[in-house]
């Protein structure tokens, strides 16, 4: 199991680096999918199969599909790759690299301390445990998340709703503004 | 060591069996369509036209394998492989008897849902990488359709999970000893079947490849065995969804007299025939009808099913 953990960790790191440095948007997203799958495998080896499955279903399966959906419509091609090449100059890597270096140093420090706090009762987590915890002690968090999602839903509905005929008529009465916007 | 040999044997038998079943289904579908539409279907090659599959395979293999020069080559080649991989991976969690099966995963049902959501990439990327507007439209339709129908595919099986108290497909089958879940979960079965048809992009939900408007949709640019992989992948998907329906709602391998795997095969075959009957009878939906039907009818139905099942389960203790 240890070997599986380390191999999938290496895959996750490499895929994530490729996703960040890639110039072609769709190829980057493909690397991101690989990264999510590798992280799912890490969760599985750590004894959380349900989280692993949810990672695949929700992140790799649903969210990235939406990303690709958007990128497909943008019709990026070689022109976009060229533009990306001009934009990603050496200077812009400095800030993120410094921040990542700080995190890396912290991680190495914690690993060498040897007093890593294990999660209480760490062992394989069954689906029932996860559900009971989510809807027991963490009920408030679930409700808050659902409120955020509801706000997103209402916002999407507002943006996507069909205009009533009288509203478009009102808009026509302000031709200067509307023309400028178009 | 014996265990390793046994599981390897199961893996290879399952691989060969599922692939040849998918191949044969192309013939079964055309013959059954012929029967239901009052014509013969392919009956020239071999007895009953059985060798039609071999003829088709040879034809596909010897066609020119052409990649459009303006396509994204890597993604173009990768896309058909994704659908085969994701469907074949899902077969690993299907239990064939109380001890027969590739893996015994306690989250088997979630694994199936995860893999079916991976299958979306094949059509989306295939449509995008072809760099053809009809393919792109097919890919767009496919991604929107499969994302929407995945939502209540997950919700519709929650009723079964509630009753069985497990995501383990083997436990779900064992729990159906008294009564198959198609009785208490009739609504769930209906929603799951509709979602299953949409996930495999079959008539009446075959808008991603609507041939009257999009040529062949996302696989317009594919030829030779790359097209063959999309084709076989579709039939593998039908077999898989049928096997999962049989497992979740019709008692899986349970049945008298015959050995368990035979029972699962019979049930799966009947459901596959139902899929083909749908294609023989129903017209194709319009795109806004498809999305409206999904979100305005199926989603509330799936939620209602979950609510009532949960309430009854809670009242029964």
C-alpha cells in the first residue's frame, strides 16, 4: 500500500505541475483530471474510500467537465497558445514559487518533527460513519454550504432568465446606452 | 498463488466475455430492430447472419485510419480509449454470484457512478479534438446531457442504498432475497432507466450524435477502429447499465435451479432487449425538451422517491 501511495503522490505532483505550466488550456485540464484521480487514489490508500469515490464523481467527473465545457466554447487554438507563451514570462513565476517554497519548508519541518498528530480513530472510514458525522456534529457546515449553493443557483437563474417583452421594450428606449454596450 | 490465478482467470474471462457480448449486440440489435419494424435485418452472412459481426469487424480493421490534419492529435486518439476504459473498469464491481466477481468493493455503487462520469470525457474530448463544428456541437450536447442526467442517476439509486443500507452491490443483491427492489423502488427504477438511456446516449436521448442534424455528432471525424471503439463502447455501456439495473432492482444473480451467473445473464439480456425496443419505437427528443424533461420532471421525481423512501425507512426503524 505504501508503494501505491508514493507512486500516486508523484503522479499527482507531476500532473499538477504540468497543469499549471501547460500552455494549451484543454491539455492543462486533462492533467488536472489526472491529478484529481491521483488524489482520489491517495485518499483510498489512506482508508477513506468514500471520499475517494466522491473526489472522482464530483471533482473529476462533474466540475472539470464544466471547465472543459466553457473552454470548448471559447474555441482556443494555436493563437491562444502563442498569446500564453508571451504572457508566461519568467518574472511571474517568482511570487507563487516563493509562497510554495515557504509551504514546502513548513511541510519538511513538520515531517522531521516526528510528532505528527494522527487523526483520532484513524482507520478505514465507512460510508455510514461519514454520513452520521456530516449530518450530526457538522450539520451547521452542511446547511451553510447549501445556503451558498442556493445563492449561486438564484444568481444563475437571474442571469439566465428570459427577458419579458416589456423589459426589452424599456431597453429600446435608451438607445445610446444599449448601443454603446453592444 | 491459487487466488491470484483464479482472479486473473476471472478478469480475462470477464474481459473477453464482455467484449464479445458487446460485439454480438450489434447483430442482435439489428435483427431485433428488423423484427419489430417488420423487415429482416442482416441475415446473409453465416447462419441467421451471425457472422455479420465478423464481417463488420474485418471491414473496420481494414479501413483507412485517418486523423484530420487540423485535429488535436493526442486528445483525438485518447478520446475513444477513455470510453472503453471507463466502461470496462465499471464491470469489475458487478457481482456474478456470492463469491464470483473481480473485486468486492464496499463502495461498488459509487465506483460505478464515478466511472460513468469519467465516460463523459470521451465524447466531450472526441468532439472537441476533431476541430469540426458538428463534432463540437455533438460534444457540447453530450456534456450538458450527461452532466444533467448523472445528477438524478445518483439520486435514484439512493433509495436502493437506503433500503439495503450499503453501497456494496453484493450486499444489495443479498438483501433482495425476500422481494426484488423493483417493487418498493418502482419509481427509482423508472428514473434510473431513463438516466441509464441518457448516459449511454441511446434513442430517444441520442442528441449528441443526431445523424439528421449533426452528421454523426462527436464521432463524425472518426474512422476505422477508432470509430469501432466508440461503437463497441456504446454497446458495452448498454450491457453495463443493464447488468447494474438487474443487480440493483431485479435481484442480480438470485433465482432458482440455474447457476447464479446464468440468471444475471438472462436478466441483463432482457433489459438489453428493452433498450433496443425503446430505439425501435421512440422518436428523438428536441434538445430543450431533453433538458426540460431532465430538470423539471426527473429531478423532482428522484427527490420525491428519496424523501418517501427515507421517511418510510425512518418510520420502520
